[in-house]
């Protein structure tokens, strides 16, 4: 069951979108680091997860059955 859940489910464009989203999250973390350190760490954590999605070609929303554009 988990084998199918973690199966790659996005294409090249989806991977690029997720990589760009990860970069945006890192930039946001950089700007919030002095203001709200806990928020910066949360954004970094989300960025790392997004980069993992991009590298594996996998989207958690699609794996859960949500239809996404990319």
C-alpha cells in the first residue's frame, strides 16, 4: 500500500514548480529569521520537504487524491 503512495506522480513541470516553490520558501525564511525565528524554521522545514517532493517527482497532495494543475 505505501509502495503505491510514494510512487512518483508528477512530471517535469510539476517538479520545476515545486523546486521554485522551495526557493521562495527559503527566501521567505531568510527575511523572517530576525523577526520570527520559529516561523523561519517552519518555512525552512517546508522548503526541505518541497525539495524532496521535487527530487522524487512526488506530490503529497496528489498521493492523497487531490487533483493538482501540475
